[in-house]
C-alpha cells in the first residue's frame, strides 16, 4: 500500500512539473497597469493545460522586467491573459468570495456574476473548483450537493420564461457556454 501511495505521489508531482510563461496584463489596485509574464505550472501529459492554482495562490508571482516579484492578491485588481489553449481568462480580486486569493471571472453581467474559485485539496494536492453566482448580495454556489435547477429558478424568479433553459442544462457535465448563454438571457 505504501508503494502504491508513493507511486501515486510521484506521478502527481511530475505531472505538473513543466512550466510555461504567459504574457499577461496586470491591473493593480492603485490602477497601475503592467504588461508582464506569469510563470504557470503546466501538465506533463498535456502541455497546454495550466494549473490555475499558480495564479490563485496566496501570493501571486509575476515576472516584471525579468525579475520575479510576489504580490498579495489584495494588491491586484485583475489579471488578463490568454491561456495555452487560446481561451481568454480574467482573474480578479473579489473579497466577497475570497480575501486571500484571486478568483476567475467567468461572466460579468449587469445583474449577475459567475466566478470560479480554485483551491488546493489539503489531502492529495488536487485542484478543487467552486462555481459561485452572485446576484447583488446573494451568493449561490453551484455544486453536486445543491439542486442547481431549483436554486437557479429562485435566483431568476423575475424571468419565468427562462425555466425551460434552466431545465435543459446538464449540471453533472456543466458546459460553461450553456450557463453563460442562460446568464446573458437573464441580463437582457
């Protein structure tokens, strides 16, 4: 059993052993904007897959003019970059969700926001992702322990015409675009 655990830890440790620097636009809380590189850990087997914990950590490492500088998340307003798969990503400091890390802003509408918080699992080191919707002061997590259809209907009660769209989304295999389309229709 110990050999199996050691093998698993070894494979996991080398699977995120590669690094890649991604050009990013960093906006600080004092509105200073810097074009910098962020060193991301990438997967050994899929070199285009980044580990989001790299940017969602308690200290964010940024390469400015060739020097590595670590910042507290509260010093950063947002970081914009295109990941290695060509997907534009935005990470923001959002104290309603986390005062210690940056969160990914997936959708930012007039009435509702969708953020993803990334955390390291304390036992096995895997990445945990929390999807959370914010409507004003209302915080609604989306996960397997909640009836997501029911919670979305309650959140969007003033637009009953969206109920068929809410029913058609597969929450077990949630595709970002399906939920973004629903949120856009809610914001209309």
